[in-house]
């Protein structure tokens, strides 16, 4: 009787195992974002849930991510949950990669994407599965490329290309064969992007040809093929072969728009606009540049390379004496710069601390296995210790400075408001708040509309009483004065570093620095710099030789 029961259980699992693969076969031919596939994916999810097969459930949720249009993050979160139930590090890491890819490629939320990639790296950097390690490596490379570390990114993509291209996969593993080829084509595409930025145009052409040949006559890679036409269009544009460029861009757009890749869509619109303008088709060119703005308006993000589109629109409407549109595109350019700056600051700091440091630690382990490199390792460790010590000393010195002297740049009126009594808060708490405050300053929290002390306290995960005491004692001012000083410093920085800002009216500068009116801005600017804003702008213009 027991033998019959065991056989039945075994038979059930055998049948269900077969069913799982059957479900996938039913939607293998559906394209990405085709929600008709979800009918079969949901049946797959239901089956895996019934038998608590968390490995299959993870895969089912990841497949749902691919076909869903509006619930990608929800399915990605479910995949992470199922993977954790399976207690499989590779599954968990892969699920975080999936979630990161949604943030990166679908929503262009680069900060959130990087957070997920780095979570994945914690699980996959020592994985015995080379496919997953290279998949994670590829996504880190994409972020590095976006940040401008093109040579480093190119090296990562080259490793991925070799792995995906040269690894043999038996024909009875169709899904893996598909994923490997997709990884190979995507790595080729990213290598081409890096080469453009590294100004190695001659090396791009062979990659484009390789990608077009590898994706030819294969409907499964129609979208990947579109990206090689995009690269081909960029190459033709740079060589001023405008007809070829427009032809390639039009082919590329068919696949890229179908994928809802608004970032590369905006890049192509921008380049088409530039081509039309240089061929004296002004109205058509401006129309494409305005499409770039429409994407930015809807998504609050665009390709970093399209910044000039806003400058061209400002110049165009300035010549037409259309002050309303000139002001509108000026504000859009400012917003674009803020988005780019915010992303770059966050991503660069995060990737250096949480990926490159980890990468160095792995290299350190390898070095330690060789006695020859012992002194090098010791030197690196000592250097790292110095950096950490210097950071600690800097914070301690900062706290001590404020405790003893206060802010040396204060005016007489402000000095009267600084308490003479030293803080009773624990030193560790003070240092923690000052550290967090420094990060918030770097992220320019003071440019947020209507920011209050209460809101800032919540962001710092402290209370207003502690924050108020720290700002009063260690920043030498009340919250409002502290905020306005930061805004004036920001105005000085932007006027000094940006030729565009030196063209703005005082009203626009005041507005962008979050002052309620020009009068308050000008008064405080003059108090803190001894120059009126127009005088300061003229001074910087003279130093830079501006017209």
C-alpha cells in the first residue's frame, strides 16, 4: 500500500514537472509586453503555487514581468519573494537583477536600478553559475557606461560578449540558447556605445556588421537588431551621410518604439532633428526636438546626450521673440540638469562604494594567495585605513570646529542667535546627524519645493528638536537662514560653472534657487558675497571671457 502511495506521489510530481515546461512552450512565441501571454503565465503561477514549487514560481513571476505592461514591478517583487522562499542564492540574485532591469530599461529609474543590481551582486559575485555572474556583470557595465566610465564598461561588456558567444549550449536547451544569444547581442550593442564615447568610430563599424549578421533572419531578435540600426544611424550621422542616417533611424525606431524604450527614442528624435536643421528644414527639425521635450515632460527623464535639444529650442524661440516658449524651455533645461545631476551623484557614489570596493576585495583575495603580492596588499590596506581615518578625523574636526568657533562667515546679527551653551546631545548622535546632513546637502535637498524642518528630520530619521539643535549649534544659524545660505552657494556655483546660467535673468535664478522673489534673493546674495547678483555675473563673465 505504501509503495502504491509513493508511486502516486512520484507520478504526480513527474506530471507536474512536465506541465511546467508545457506552460512555457505555450507562450514562447509571444513578444515582450504582449499581455495575451499572461493567460498562460498565470496558469503556470497557479500551478507552481499549488505545489509550493518556489523555484518554478520564481521563474513564472519573472516571465510575467516580461509580458506585463503595467505590473512589472509587482511581478518582480513576487519573484524576489518566491526566490527567498526557495532559499536559493542564485534565484534570489537573479530576481533582484530582473527587478533592476525593470527600473533601468522600462522606467529609467537609475538609482533604484543600481540598488537592485548591487543587491543581486551580493548573491551572485561568488555564484558557481557563470551565466548569472556575467548577467550581473553586464548590468553593472550598463551603469558604468551611463556614468561615463566607458573603458571600464567596455572591458566588462567584452568579457560578456566572449562568454555569451563562445559558450556551447546543447540544442535541447532552447531557452538558454535564446538567453545566451540575447546576452551576446546586447553586449555587442553596449560595446558599440562605449566606442562612440571613446571616439573610436572605426572600431564601431565591424561590431555593427557583426550584430546585424548575427540577428539576421531571426524574428526572435528583431528588437535587438533595431539597436544595431540605431548605431549604424549614429555612425552615418557623424560622417554627415544624412540620407543613410535617416534611413537607419527609421528602421531602428520601429523596434525601439515597440519596446517602449523612450530613452533611445528621444536620442533618435534629437539626432533626426539635428539632421533636418542642418539640411535647412527648420520646422521639421524643431518638431523633432519638441518631441524630445514631450518625452522628458512625461517621463522626467531623457537620454543624457539630448541636452542640446533644449538649448536649440531656447535659441530658436529667442530669435522668434517668443518669450513664453523661451522661458518654458529654459525651465525645462534647468529641470533636465537637476535630474541628470541628481542621478549622477547618487549612482557614482553608490557604485564606487558598493560595487568597486567589493570588486577590489575579490581581487585582494586573489592577491593574498600569492606571497609575491604581500607587500602590495599591505600597502592597499594601509591606504584604505588612511582614507577611513581621514574621513573620521574630518568629521571630528568639523564637529570640534563648530563647537569652539561657530561659523566664521556669520554676520554680526547671526552671531547673536548662536547659542553659547554647547549641545547636550551625545557626540555620536551629533556626528551621525552631521554626516547625514552632509549627504543631503550633496543631494541638494534645499532645492525641493516647500522643504520644512519637519520633512528634513523625517528624511534624516531623527526628530525636529535634535535637528534644530544641531543646525543652530553646528551650522551657526536657524533652519531658514541655513537653507537660504545653501541656496546662495548653489546660485554662485551654477553662475560660476554654467555659461547658460549667466544668461538667465535674476528672476529665473531666484526662482530656480527656490526664493520666493527676486528682492529677497538679491538682498541675501549681496550680504553673503558683497556683490549684487548682476555684479557677480559680470565678474564671472569677465573671468571666462564671455561675450
